[in-house]
């Protein structure tokens, strides 16, 4: 994979204008809390307090029944070595009484006290400064590079729409990809759980091709479709397939390049130029209202070598599923320049919009005239009009605008809160629609749905809005009528 990524970077060198440098020593700053993971399937964080190190949010899973903490000096001397049972609580505390110094922190877990343990943190990844009573975790040498790469990450409607589109080697609209995505996520409605299910499937069913990694055979086609067909690839193929399946499930996702420590990399280079030295690829997904990091390659225990399966362990765990950026920095440096293509996508996505000419029936009996635009075969409505229609029928939807974050807010209030009951003026017959760069929040949580800006107003697909604000949308082809109603209450 390393050589392939270097060749890819060279081909696009004219586009690479940002070079990141890694200092030769670790970041001297530190913190007494080290976030690890947010998935709920892996310990959440390390916390240093007075003469103790606590592992918080330990999952109530058999494999985490026993935790083993070790502290080693840089010269390799072990100064602390203890196993503690998880017990009934979610936090595990290790009393620590060692002399002042600098120590590497290692943590392992197991279902049984005297069976082999698996690594949570090991080797020389996490370094701690200890003053004899308490201490701090030293940041990774590439911590600031990753902070910069993730700062200002776009989560507006236009960007998220861009990350749903098929792209080179990520054939998310292909019927085979669409069909598999539907099978994996059948019955799951939550975007985060969908993301987890797809990630787990890739980890369980795709095999890392060591023959290709060691140049015994060509890398070949690493596109999502090829990986689905052969069942094996290197990290580029893992990332392509995972990203394609996520997009096919309606989850915005991107393939991210960077530099990772691994088989052939013992430590960080003194100088790291990510435009030339990228050697790894992984995925980010917009799930649960935020961008999360997924490295399915590193979470999979499947290996293919000498033209055969050599290990068939499948999903090894969720360390690299929704891993914290801080913890991720101990093994990965991020080069993310994908968002530079968003603005061009917005320009190319401009559409003509024509006012919907059919009828609208409200509440099963009332025919009304409402301004909606037809764009690419779907009807789009202003959010304030959708809220007004809901409130006319007894709903309680409140629409707001947060100018500081460019966010449209939707809230389901108490009875009487939804005061908006008048429709906006009828729009022009024809207009130009461009993808909106606003954000949408439902009851305080970020949500995503495609939207366009037309004459300074934001227009959403009627069916999408209906699911958010609690109205049922239908269509009668016989009468060319859109029907809008409150959800039917179940019979007593």
C-alpha cells in the first residue's frame, strides 16, 4: 500500500500545496485525561488523579472483565504491573505508587484472569510524565497536525451532499453495493448504528492482502466493486468499500489519506511531508451528527498470504471505530484535502427549479395553494412553510436560526409553542437552485438532509421534512395531488 499511495501522491503533486512538518521531539504539552474512544465498545478514557490511574467507561462486556496495567521506563524497566477486575462499575482504578519519572503506559484486557490478554495500549505509544503523586500524558508528535487537519471540517448541507456522491473507485450507486448496504443495515434506522454495522461487516468479510503489501503480486484493482468481488485488498480497498457502503446507506463518508505506524514504520520520521509520505488510507463518516474516524483495516483480523487465508479472526474490536482524534494521533497522521472539491461540486450541482403545478390537500379535506419547487423529480418546500402546515393541523413545530453557526433549528415544543401558521408569499414560477451551505439541528442534534438555496431561502425535499417535523406526505397520481397530514393515531 505504501508504494501505491506514494505513486498516487506524485501524480497529484501539482495540487498539493500544504506540507506538514513533525517536530523531532514529542509535544511537551500534556493532559491528565486521555480520551480513547466514543463507541461504547472500547474503554472511553484514561484519567490521572492523585496516586491513581483510572480507566473510565469500560464496556460491560466479558472481554473487558480484567484489565492489566503496566508502566515501563524508556530504558525498558518495568516499574508497575497490576491486574484489576472490572467488577460491577464502569470505571477501573489502579493505585499507582512509583517514583517521579517518565513512563510508557500499557493496558491490556481479557475475559479470564489467567488467559492471554489483548492490547488496548502497548509498546511506546503513550508516554506519561509522573511527578511522584500525579502526572500528565504527553501528546503525540503529530497531535497538532491532526488538530489542524480536522479543524473547520465542513458539516454543512452542501459538503455532506458531496460526500454522498459516487467518486473514483467508490461506486456507491452500483446496484451490487446498494443491495449489500441494504442487507447489512436492514431494520436499522440510526445512522451511528448503521455505520457500526457496515464497519463490522467489512472487518469480518474482507482480508488484508499481504502478498500485495510485500510486492509478491500487483496491487491490482482496489476499487470498492473489485474488493467486494475478490474479498481481499490492502488499506486503500478497505477504505473504498467501507466508504461506498456508507454512502449507499445514506451516510456521508470520505476516504482519508495519511501516514500510519505499522509493519514497516517503527516510529515517526524526523520530518514528515504528508504530500509525499502518505502510506495509509481509512474512512470518516458523518454519523450521529458528527464526523467520526473509522479504520476498518486496523480493526480487522483477516489476512491473506501465499494465495490463501492465513488468519480468519474477523472483527478484532472497536479500537479504531469512533476513536478519539487524540488517541488516533499516536498511530496516524491525517492528510485530509478532500474538502477542496466541495465548492466545485456546489457549482456543478446548480439546478433549475419550477414551481410545482399540482394540488395540495391538507388534513384530508382542505385544498390549499402552497409554493413548492420541483427539482430533479422531487418536490421541495420551505421549512417555515412545512412548519406552518404542521401547526395548522395542531402540530407544535418551532423553526429558528442560529446565525453564529449558520444553523436552522427545528424543535418540537409544548402545546401552543408552534405559533407559525401562515404560509410565505408564493415564489416565482422558475428559479435557480444551488446546494445550501446551512446546517440543520433537530431538538439540539445535528441532522442531514439535502437542501437547496433559492432566492435566499432554504428549500428541503418535502418527504425529508415530513419525517423530521412529524407529518405524513403522500401523493395521488389519479388527481395529481400531494397529501399532507399528521400521523394517524393507532386504534384504541
